[in-house]
C-alpha cells in the first residue's frame, strides 16, 4: 500500500503519490519536535531589564544632607550616561535611591557596565570624605516595583540579628545569582557592626576626646601601597599593612603612651539599631523579598523555591508569604488544562457532525500532531512553554481543523484539486498570520504577546502543511458511516441557514446591516472606559500603612502588631505578615478568595486602620475594577512650596463631582530639635561651632569611625559615648562640653538654646528637579477627557516661576501604548489588504472581502459594552486577531463566486459552520482559566468569530450577487 493510483482516490490529487514520503516527513517532524521540547524549560523567556536603581545608604544623615552629599552628585554623573529615558531620585533619612528607566534602543548590558564604573568612582570620591557612606547597590527591576516572592525565616534559639546576618551572607548571594532576580530586601533584625562605646568619665579622666580616638582608629587601620624596591635584578612591591583584623587588636590599640582603647571603652560586635521590624501572625521574624528584573517568572520562582528548600534543610523554617511565579505556574497548569479541554471539545464536535470513520480518524490525529509539532517548532525557535504560549495553542486548537475540514469536504464532493482547493486555504491562513505580524513589536509592554502570536502562527501554518501534505494520500472521500449527531438535523440546520442567507442577500439590506453594526461598534468603542492598570491575580493583598511621621520604630511596630491582631479575626485572612519602619509599615495579607472578595477585604483593612486611629492604609497601585486613579506631579526648586502647591491642587480637584478621594504622596515632617548657638558664649569659652557639632554628634549618634574588613566582608566600626544618661532634652542641657583652648567643661545650656523646627524626612526628584506628587481617585469616565479636565483646573493655579505640573505618567504611557495598538491594528489591515490585492490580482475583490470586517469587529465591542467591561489591551489585541481570522469566511465564499451566490454559500456552508464551531469551542475553556486577560480575550474571540460567521452568511451572498451583476453590466456594455 506504499503506492496508490489517482483513480483509487476520487477527487484527490495530492502533492505526493507515495504514502512513504509523507509518513517519513511526519516522523521526522515529530522526532525533531520531541527533541526540542525535551531540551526546553517551562516559563517565560529571559528578557533584559530596562530599569535599574542605585541605592546608597548613609546611616544617621538627614534627608537634606543625603541629597546634598549623595543624591545630587551621583544623579549629575548618571544623567551624563546616554540612553536614559527617565531619571528620578528619592532621598530620605539615611538612604538615597536613584531610579533609571532606559530608552527602548539602549543595550542594558552595556549600560549596566558603564553604570557600575560610574557609581564606583562616585563612591570612592564620597567615602574619602565621608567614611560612613555605604557602597552603592545597583539592582535591576521590572515594570512593576512590587516583590514577586517574599518569605519569612525563623529558627529556634537564633536571634533576629543572627538570622539577618545569615540571610545576608548565605541566602542573598545564592538568590542574587539566579537569572532574572532583581532587588532583594531584608526586613527585621539588626545589621552587624563593631561598636566602641566610650565611658564619658574614663574618657575625660584620660584627657581624650572621642573624635580624637576615632581619628586614631581610622589612621591605625589602613593598607597603603608605597612603591617598588629593587634588589639586584628583581623588583618587589612595597606596602604598609596596618590593618586591624580582630577585636583583640582593636582593644589593645594605644591611644597614647599610657592609655589603650580597652581602658576607656567597651568594644564588641553588636547589631546596629534596626530600621525595620517584621512579624508573621504576631511572631517576630526576619523576612526577605525578591523583585523581578523581567526574567522568567515561573522558572525564577522555581529556582528561588529550590534555594529556599536547600536553606530549610539546614534547620531553618521558611514561610512563603507571596509567590507570584507560583501563581503563574498554577495559571500555566490551568491554561494547559484549557488547551486539553479545547482539543477534546473540538474532537467531540467532529464526532457529532461527521459520519466518515477515516475522516474522523485523520482529523482527530491531525489536531494533537499539529499541537505537538507546533510546540517543537516553538521550542526550536527559543520559546519556552508558558501560559501565554499555551493560550495561543488553545485559541488555535479549533482553528487548526479548518484546513483539514475544507480539504476533506472537497474530497467528499469529488472536487479536490491542488489548483482549486489549496489557494483559498493558503490565502486564509496567510491573511491570519499577516495580521499577527504587528503583535511581535509589543514585547516591551506585553512580554507574553510574542509567544502567544508565535504559537498561533505556528499552529495555522502547520495545520495548512498537514492538510496539504498528509491528508490527501490517506483520505479517499465519502461519507459512509453513522454520525453521533443525527444527520437530518444537521441538514435541516444548514438548510435553514442557507434560506436565511439567501433571503437577506439584498445589497441594500446587507449595507444597512453592516453600517448599523459598524456604527454601533464605534459608539460602544467611544463609550467603553479605558483601563489604565492590568488585572491583579494574586492571593496576597499588599497594603501600605502610614503613621505619624515622627513615631519611633518601637511605637510603630507595636501599633501595627495590634492592627494585625485585629485583622486576624477575619476568617478570610489566612496569614498576615507585617513590616514596621519608622512612621510607616506594610501588610502582606494572604486570604481565601472563596470567603471574601479582594475589594471587600481591602475595605475591611482600611476601616480597621481608621478605627485604630492615626493609621492610614492604602494600596500603592490601583487595581482593576475600581475607581480610576491618576497620579500627578509638580516640579520646582523648593520642597515646602511644592507641597503647598500639591495641597492646593488636591483641594481644588476634590471640589469636582467626579472626585472620590485624594492622597498626598508625602507626610508632614515631625518637629525637629535645633540648638541655636550663642556666638558670644562660644567666643568666650573658646569652643567653635564645628567643635560643638562634632562633640554632640559623637555623643548622641555614635557615627561610623571607619570601615573594617573582617572575615571577607566589610562592616562599620562605630564609635560613640554611652547614652544611658542622655534620654531627654534636659539631659542634653546638662551635658558638659570641653574647651579646646582651656580644657574646661561648660554646660551645653550655657552655649545656646533649644528650639523646634521643621526638617524634611523625604525629598523626591524627577528629571533632576525637586518634585512632589499626589493621587486622585475618580468615578469611571473617559481617562483622556478626565485628564484634560484635571489639567485645565491645575493650569488655573498661579504657580511661581520655574514650577510646573506634570501629567499622569500612567495615563500617558497607557494612551501611548493603546495608540500604538490602534496603529498596529491599522497596519494589520493594510498588510491584509495588500496581500489580498496581490493574491486576488483585483483591488475590487480585496475591498469586497474586507467590507464586512467593521461590522464583525463591532459585535465584540457591543458585547463588551453590554457586559460593562473596560477597554483593555486584550480587547485591541483580540480585534487585531479578528482582523485576520474574520475574513477567512469571505475568502472561502468569494473563491466560489463564479458559481453564483447560492452555489457559493451552499458549497462552503458546512465547512464554515464546522470551522466556526470548532474555533469557538477551542477558545471557550479560556473563559475558566482564572486569568482576566485570557478570559476577556476569549470573550472577544468567541463573540467575534460567531458574529463574523453570521455577518458572512448575511453579507457575502449580497456582495457576490452585486459583483456578478456589475461584471455582467460591464460585459454587456462592451
């Protein structure tokens, strides 16, 4: 049976007369596909990050000094690097953060190398003058700044400080090596350091100042290259090594001829005062979080969990608080299940509507073989299976049967020839693939859209190949057998559809129908609200907590712990992690969505925070389905003036009827204590203002005297006085200050007065200017119109010279992206039109095929409006897909136009009906994937494909009749 005669196969003239050749080809494809699939891994593809942050810490420094010493000098240097799209900075007490967003055409690897060299140069310059400054950290981050993985670490008998040190030295290095891992933060515990606490009485008795002792420590702990020494023909490098390597050496450090450091100070390893406290379900712990730098979220999560599991084997207990990669992994499984269900559903449709056993067998084999081959081709092209890729396979799982159904239908009618059957099939497949081309340029905003479009293209092209190469040698045609679905019922349905199609084939009726649906679609498109934010699909709610700006860490931690205790009474909340910082904090709430809705739970947390008094709880990022939230900024030179402008602007906006709530992105700074010196008293005592400041700093804060390299790591060597007697302003007044000239002691109260003042805790910069921002939540309206109204109100505010309002970056980015999507949609139409013109060799026929497309696109828009859904990116992407898929019916029907309207519809009706049903059936399971994006995309495709089928039946017969009449009129005129 390796060879057969054409006469044995009625109507079938395939490419190969021998069955051996297609069988060998099929075996080769399957083997190569299996090899490619085995070598690939699950997850998203690696993508280089286009966002970096430079974080520099200087503990004990005010926000203004951090900005002056670190932020501005480093920002000025970074701004000189080419390829930066947006540069923003944040200065707070003890920390500077500079965020960088690269332009689309900037090479991240090259920029990262240049940024590393620049920050190291800046650090060397700053640390030479300010030794307490910490080495800058360069971290990469993705589009969203929230953590993708967080966990709490516990171990019996281990203090939080020891846990933090272990995490920092053992766990963080392993996590940092994982491809795609971005910024890693640790909460809770204390940072280890060496502390030298001077006894004030012993220090005074020895006649030694703390600042002088710190200078001796710094000058006694160094390594210096001196040069080269020649010894005969050889040359040797000479260096001075005076590094202190142990506490014993430090204790024995001589401060004079008779005094050692150990005589007047207590020297030990200890923990710096923590800047955050972490608890899980009320128990204090140390936690860490990992952000993504646009890596493979599923694979990234798997590798992080593997590292954590290895850490647990050492006796540590790790409680995973959030795992977005795990959520995507579950979505991957759900999408894979949807793919399987779609294939089974399509197969069931074939069994119901077909009677020929061989036809059913070939179609049932063709679908999984095409899916498997597509996975292999995609794996060979560098794609890895993720939920996006599987969603593309699920959407096309029903569409791949289209070509095979048309080929077998032509064989059943005894009219299959390569010249007649394949051209319309090739045209329909190529037009759909052509519509996918514009989607390949959207990877920066939607990393998953490329594998989604690639899987669709691969499935369609392989299904065409399967239908053209493998079906003809093995299918003889005929309809013998009994279908599960009663054939007379199917015939009755087709007959009714045919009568309806021909009855409404009047050109005027078709024109009115298409015009009406297109107009309705445009109206719905204008009225559907635009969505600025992508859906949140996580079982964890992240909320920020703002308290009084001057509240200390201990008080903040206690109040947040009380709030967490109250929240734990809610049965929907299964776990609570709280992180407390000075005057602020955050909550990670894991919840059971079957008990409470996400929005209701957030409202519950907000109400509980209000009842606690002085705590403001909010979500830092707006979520889908809520009021529209816009963030606006104002730039200028003076921070206090900027904040006043923000208050005035928000007050004016809140007077509008569409305003729901507003939030200022800054807090009132707590009162600071300033000591105003009496210059005459300083002159009389021989004490300088600088000497007084240094003395107070050494006695109050205990600054870092030096960096100490020990055990392969760098820690701070902190020096200062014991503060047991300095617990209040009155104690400070009694503090005695030595005179550098006479050595006499003077009470601080005699040298000046204490007053309260305002001192900024946080300073923001945007594009090298001071900036402050605020958010306003509004009722759902057209964002563009609403934004214009907001800017009109803001422009009426009289601003000082050099100050200006900046529009919402979220809205601008979303509008630009959606505008690009519409341009891509137009590009897809132009490409399809160009292809049809070339393939049909007729401008008129190309226009006629595309004529029902606006009406077909209007149907899903009407459905969106009826379901009260937002206009998101998946809507536009779905319409782009429909622009290629929706004209397939027209291509197939118009290919039979020479036979007349009735004959064209009659010959294609069964194939069109089956292909529409199988395509819709393949997309239906995506409705139940628990992914908002795929669910909405499925709604667009299902309504669009169904509507396109109906529009085709009601429109193309009229088009064929009109076109044939026009041709007859021209021929008669000639």
